[in-house]
């Protein structure tokens, strides 16, 4: 396998941000997904929702803007955009369960080509001991994006023919963004929309536990001099 580009967490978040269309209402899950808020295109009006009760969330707070009582789902201090509102949990979850979110961006442990998502476990030392609102977000949003590394640290597959972890949602995933590729989930198949520079599809297949199919207009993910991922 030839040496190829590997994206970091911020670069994965940038790819997700580029794919969220103008006028969308979006929830960002715990972990890597919360980084997406910092990279949304400034020319798009996107309404950010946080599970803990924020509608109109802005980017991460810096310096004097930090308010320890104003945090996102990952407990990171955030800002509010003009017109933002704060609600208690029942109203926030009603937004999630009522189909009012256009996109939900979630972290993931495993995804299957039928769209099944597993994004919680209880037997790891650093595991979150509850599923939180992930099921509500996976089922309630019109579209679900998943961010994760393509394999585990031990090299085990995360894109699998069938998830082995408990499921968060069945048939919910639309697209997976990994450190190596953008993979669309459609009609029971993993279709590679973009792949990092220097990595062949055959080599990506070796790192994947289910069949991969190339999009007719598959793109290459490269980096600008500033380290911003672009599709060419």
C-alpha cells in the first residue's frame, strides 16, 4: 500500500461542513461532530441545534466570550448567534423527535451498507455509559452524517457488512466521513464519493469489511497549503 494522505478530526469536520446546504437546521453530536460548527461556510445561513437545549448555536467560544454556563453537548463553551434561544430538555428533544432537524451529525463505531449505525458501547474504559439522545437524533433527523476513523486503532474494520455492536438506529445513515474517504450509503451499498490523495480504491477495500463501489464521478481529497481539504 502506498503512503497516502490521512485526514485529522478537524479536516473531517471541514468536509462535513462543506456538504451542509444553506437553510438547514442541524444537530451536532458529541465529540468530532461538534467541530463542524467552527467550519460552516460564512455565506450560508445554517441553524445549529444542540441536544442540551440551544437553538441558534454559534462557533466555539474564545477568550472573553467563554461562559462556563453556555456549553454544547460535548461540554465545550460555545457562542450564540443573534436570535438564538435556550430551552429545557423536553422541548429540545421534541425538536429532535418531531422531524424538525434536516441533518444530524453523529460519531460512529460501526456502519453497515444498509444504513445501520452503532455509535455506543458500554464495555470500553472510556465509553460513555449511556446512549443519550443518539437514537432520537438518528431517527428524527431527515439526513444522518457519521464521522469516524475508517478503522480502529488496532486496524479492525468499522464499515462492516453487519454491525456487531448494539444498534443506535436501523437504516438511518446517509453518508460516512472518515479519515480516508467520503462514503455514501444508498440502496444497500457503500459508494465511495471521494478518497484521499495517494490511496487506491483497492487499498481502501482492504481496510473495509464490506464491498465498496466507486461513484461514477469519484473525487480525490487533497489539501490546500493551509491544510483545508478540497475535492478535485
